[in-house]
C-alpha cells in the first residue's frame, strides 16, 4: 500500500479555482482502480493551505491514476508529473510518501 500526503499552498486569489480542481479530482480519483482513499482537507485558519491524503494499492495503481489526471486535466510542465493546470494554482507544494504501520 502507498500512502501520500500532498501539502499545497495556493496562490493568493486562486483558492476557489483550487477548490474546484479538488472537487472535480476527488470523485474521478476515487473511481480509479486501486484507490483506497483520496481526501482533500482545507486548513481552517489559513484557507490557502490544503492537504491531500491519498492511498493506493500499489505503484501500478498510482501510475495509472497520474495518467488519468493528465488525460482529464492536461499535461504537466516539462520535468514535472502533475497537470500544469493544477500546479499553476500552487505557490508551493510538497509530496511525501509514507509506510503504513501495523497493517
């Protein structure tokens, strides 16, 4: 199992656009084969900060998910993996992978 925490600081003035992206991406991602969990959270006291917690069955399921995101939301910038239409809304982002303990 693969667990990812994706932290995002959204560009000032782009919070609603990012929320729209998250609201579109969530049901699409949850429907992907191998998705075990996919939930966006918005920080209460600073609405420009978001965290996505996602879990995937394996590397192959995650790779297919990324292909699906690109097919729906467009290609990434050169040298990146995520759709440019999403990363352009981000002032900064951080992607970390975690191991599940006790599973």
